[in-house]
């Protein structure tokens, strides 16, 4: 399976001081697959994302992206191999329009220069990419709107558009539903579903269980820094070890 895997975690461990934060985590995500990551508070989900994206370097084990060992590579180097990530907290520039936000992300991919008058052609191309990405997340009608006044749901869509502008093959979504009003959930779910249908590989941490279970192909369950289970949503929810881990919490 390794050669058709977009992402491989091979016995990944992270020790900080005396604390064992991740222990022997191994799983593979196939190209085009969507996998959800769940687990009780403090289970290690964010740390796992940090290890995959290069924010943290594991103290043992390997991380492979598209077959390449990226274990010791930095965040921007992993981006070059096709990894993109959104964060729990909003990363948009509130005083810039939605289009400008995506255009800057596109420009960073197209050649680094963020000054539009120095690279007019790249600027035009970046604007075209920005409009295409905004369209993909159903936000084209807000292209000229300041990002700061968008609803939480639209800000999340904008972050996904900014991510798409960097053309990632593997997309990490960190709690995309966090802070999103109930009226915006369905639209955002549709955008994430479309990301998946377009052939991208998606890994998503999400506390909104109903949303997650309805979207993903498989669910990875973290508990005390270990991978407790990885299977279809139905099989995972029927797993007694998983139910035990969530005892006292709502699954
Ligand atoms: N830099 C650090 N030093 C020491 N302990 C840490 C560090 N970072 C995280 N931890 C601990 O590692 C564990 C896993 O944290 P992590 O944030 O990855 O969990 P999580 O599953 O994302 O939790 P939540 O659902 O609450 O966001 C927690 O017990 C946390 O306190």
C-alpha cells in the first residue's frame, strides 16, 4: 500500500522532556482518501497534525509524503512536496478583501514576490488563481469584501481557498467547524466534500462528530498519544475500546 499512499506515519513518537506526547503512531492515508482524526481532549490530535506538517519534528519514527521521507523537513519544505494545512485559529488578514487574501497565498506559490507592481504578470495570474479558488469554495460573491467582516463560516471557506491557492495534494484541516454558526455548517460541509471529490487527500481533526462521520472514509482514534483504532466510521463507533476511551464524553 505504501507506494499509493499520500501520507504514511511509521511508528511516530514524540517525547517532550519526560512527557510522552505521541507513541508509536502508524497509519497510512491513500491518495484521494479522507480520514478524520478524533479523540478525547488531550489525546494528541493537534500534536499529530504538528508532526505531519513539520511544526514539530518527531523524536522517533518517520513521516512520508507521496513516498518521500519528510521526517526532518521544515514546514515550507513540506508545502513544496504538496502539503497544506489550515489552523484552528483564523489566519486571514482582516483588513484585506477576500480576493487579496487568496491572491497573496497564490503569489507565494507563483514566485514569492508579494509586491504586485514588481511582478505584474505574476500578479495577474495570482488574481486569476484567487478568483478560481474563491469560486471553488462558493465565495466569489464576497471577493471584494473585507475578510474581517465575513461570518465565521465564510472565514473558514476563505482559509480553504487560501490553501487551495498553494495547490496542495494533501490537505490538513484543523477543526474546520470550530466557531462556525449552525446556519453555515451545511455550506462548509459541502465545500469540504468537494475538496475530497476533486481527488485531494484530506486529513481532518474535528470535534463536530456528526459532521465528521458523515464526511470521511475512515476515522483514526487517538487516545493518550496512541492510535487506538482506524477504520470506517461505522466500525469505529461500534468498537468497545473506542467507546471506553470516550466514557463520560459524548461520542
Ligand atoms: N509542548 C508541550 N509540552 C508538554 N506537553 C505538551 C506539549 N504540547 C502538548 N502537550 C500535551 O500533550 C497532550 C496532547 O495535546 P494535544 O493538544 O495534541 O491534544 P488534542 O487531542 O489536540 O487536544 P484537544 O482536543 O483538547 O485540542 C496533552 O496532554 C498536552 O498537555
